[in-house]
C-alpha cells in the first residue's frame, strides 16, 4: 500500500469535521476499533479507540 492509499484510507476513517461524524460519531468509532484501532489521522495525530490500548499507552513511560 503506498502513501496515497494510506492517506485516503485515513481520511475516510476519521474526520472530526465531517458533518456525519459530528451528528453521530459512534459508527465511526466502531469502525476505527474494528479496522484501525491505533489510527494516525490526516491531522498527524493519533486516535486511540480501544480502552486497553489507551491504558497501555498512558502507562508506558517511554511515551509522552
């Protein structure tokens, strides 16, 4: 998969400014948990959607 496909996939999976997401974010979160639970967004930020992953990341002293 090349970078263009990755960016296209990311754009389609999570866009906080999308009207559908703003009206009902839960289907997007469910899709992220299923398809890309540790997701790099188009805004170059990480979106962590599973509780266990978020807990592990928060406890890891190597990350800040």
